[in-house]
C-alpha cells in the first residue's frame, strides 16, 4: 500500500470488520481518516481502538438516507480516497422462500447506499483520488441454499464501478 501521508481517507463501514482493518492500515501509512458507520457508539469505540488522536474523525450515517450522505460529504469536503465495506447481513432464504421486504432492505443498504455514496463522493473527490466498494465473495461463490439475492447484488458492483469511472475521467 502506498504512503498516504497528508491524504484524507474515508472508510464507510469503518467501525468493525474489514472496514476497521482498512482504517488501521491507512493510519499506519499516514492518512487522516474519517470512519463512517450507523452507530455513534461503535464508531467511538473504533476511534479509541485505533488510538491515533487527532487523525481520526467519526461520522454516524445511514447509507440509505440521502440527507445523511450529503451531510457527510459536506462535512468532509475534498478528500483523496474512499473505501466502502458497509453492508448488512444478506438475506439467506432459498429463492422460493424469499422474504421480499428483507430483499428490499438489503438492496437499499448495500446497493442503493453505494450509489448514494458514489453520487456525493464524486463531487469532492480530489484529482487522482479513488473510490473502492467491496462486494464480497458471494458474487463468485454464492452461499447455499439462499445465495440468489446476495449473488445478484454483489455481482452488480462490477457494473456500478464502470460507469462512474467513465464520468470521473471527464471531471478530474
């Protein structure tokens, strides 16, 4: 991983799991960091665990709420890199038993949330910056028996990455 000294990095889903690992790695390389998640309490625990006073800010936001995401990027301003590992546990029902309300919540959280983050991030991303969205292994190795929905959403991230990349090429 490159030296990130003086770079501003946002990690959405940074209060636990892979996101917290990414946050720690960016700090080790000198970045100033904003970790984002739904729970202010979890974010505060993560900030303390990272142990780098003054270089870690937190922001509680629900990715499915456009006003939350707009406020995040208004607060952060110009930034250099974004990594989103956010998501909720996927529905795991066999397709013939799928609860469509659970599917809609998952789509809102994982896919619509990523679209909202990309929409606002693109407005303040610095020249030469990057956006990375994780989808998980489920697009390639669906869990059995209930992998249809999670595989479809995870697979869509490949396409989500292509179009913004073309747009951003014209603007940065």
